[in-house]
C-alpha cells in the first residue's frame, strides 16, 4: 500500500519543500545586506565597521531563526495544521529575518540625527585643536597635526593628543575640548599620555 501511494506523495512533498526552501538563502543574503546597512546607517555611535556589522547581523539572525523561529513555527502550525513542520519553520524563520532587517533599518534611520550631531561635534573639536596648535603649539606639534588622536569622553567632551618627538624631547600635546560652548573651550591636559596608551 505504501508503494502504491509513493508516486502521488512525492510530487506533493517536493512542492512543499520547494515552497519551504527560502530561509537559508535569505539568511545569507540578509546577513551580508545588513552588514552593509549597519556600515551606512549605524544603530549606535558614529561608525560601524563592515566586519562588526557582519558579526552583529549574523548573531541577530541566528537568534531570530534558532531561538525564536521554532516557537513561531509551532504557533503557525496551530493556525495551519496542514503545513508540514519544515515548511512552517521556514516561513516563520523567513518572517523573523525580515523583521530583523526592518528593525535594523528603522533603528539606523532613527539614529541619523544623533550621528550627524556627533560628527559635527567631532569636526568642531578638530578645528579647535588645529586652531589652538597653530596659535600656541611648537613646530613639532604643528608638523604632526594630521596625526592627532582623539577619544570622546562624552557627547561634548573630547581629549585629543598631537604627537611630539621623543628623540627631540618634545612630549605629545594633549588637549581637552568642550564643544558644549561656542567657541569651544580648549585647555591643556597636564597628563601627556597619548590616548592609545591610556
């Protein structure tokens, strides 16, 4: 009897499997697309590298598929008992992947004003450092302005160090810049340790 039903069952199973085969190709595509999206529209901070974005996207998508997908598939099969389990899991996982992508896009767009404000504050502090060093710095610091190293302490407070010349006995020049006032307030930090060594 099982042998007689075989020819009729296999086309139906094949149709279900073909209809339920979108999850993993979509997972791969969206993971790469979301990495690029996070680089263009970070959801926090000023920048997200492509590698960091790829790792974050992969983690979120795995959570959506592996942790939430099966539970969503169970709920889907309660409403659609005719769906095979593999198809229900595929559809639920696919829907959750699209939710993750939409959430990342929404968060990135919402974060745009904050990122622009942070970029503006960074430009202001760099201009302030440049003006201060050109007016008060020595020849070594003026020559090394392009190599300035900045750490952001808060939304409006920055610490920027301009390299010196150890061989000539010239230490780095480290400045604290407050962009909360206009023009920005600049003062010399008595600690000459470069940011990368703190």
